[in-house]
C-alpha cells in the first residue's frame, strides 16, 4: 500500500520570503500523480500544483514550484514571495495513474503541514 | 458556480440519530468520492463512484454508512445510528477519469461538518 509522509507538522515564514514544505512517499508503482493541496481556515481543499511521475520536469505554478525526486520518493513544495493568504494547511497527496488493484485512483494524503505567514 | 457543492455545511445531531449529506459534483465529472477528515489529520478515503456504480469502499466505511449515486449525478452519504466517533468533516470530491483509470485532478467541495452530541 502507498503511504505519504509529511514530517513537518508546522512551519513559519516571513512575508515575502521563501519556504519549502517536505513530503516523502512510498510506492512500488512506476506511474502516478503527486499533488499539493491547500486547505485554508474556510476548509475547502484547493489544488496548488500537480506532478505526473513520468515527467522529469518539475511543475511550476506562479509562486509555487516543486522539487520532484523520483528515485528518492521525495516531493517538496517551494513557495516563493510568501503572502499572508498563503497561510493554511498544506497536504501532499498521491494518486495511482492506472487502476491498480486496491487503489483505483483515489487520493492518499499525508497528515499535513500548517503554514503560518508572519507580516 | 461550477464547483463541487455540499450540503448541509454543518449538522449537529444527537447520538443514535441518522444523518444524510448530499453532494453535487462538477457536472461533467464521472467519478465522485467521499472522504472523512478529523481535526489535525489529512482526509481519509471512504468510497467512490464511477457514474452510478459504487466501485470501492474503504474499511472505514462501517455498515452504518451507506452511499448512493442514483443516475450518476448527485450523491448522498447516510450515517445511521450516529456515534460520537462519527464527528468529522465529510468531504465530497469529483474528477473526470478515463476508462483506463488515468485521470485528471480531483476537485473538492467545502465539506459537511458533523457534530454528534
């Protein structure tokens, strides 16, 4: 079974600075998706960024970028020029690419990292 | 609004009562998922539908829980004889997934908070 581990329960960053959130995962599959979701205090889960495992290039979305290390099974999120609105819980998630037995493509989440942004 | 819609947003119920939550997915999405999230934890998978067929149920989904998706559109999640341990956020999500299972992003609703007293 796949697992996702986020080893940083809480992180803090000064406004306008850069912060990196860590995520590691365990899988025997070769094809899969990785995601970072943001959950602000209003509680709706919002997609931040997505990475396909078969792509070597790291995904980037504006101020958000990932460092995807497939061999190391590591998927960290870098937030540049942090803003007050970035304060939220951040969840790393794994999803199988195909209908592998038992998984069927649902998301497997880590426990999350609470990010605080200081003005 | 074309997002995933859930209601009610909050529900307080007495232990032993039944509750039902409704989810309206994004209209063209064929897969619908239910997750449960407790404070300080990530969401945990409960069940999912491919159109109207319920294809997978987690071990977390006890026999007091039942989910339906008639006609492959909206879905309901019913919890019978609620217990205090059922208190959580119930998240609905949807995605457009190809027959091979290769799929797109899963989009979430705002969730339904359940408090059992």
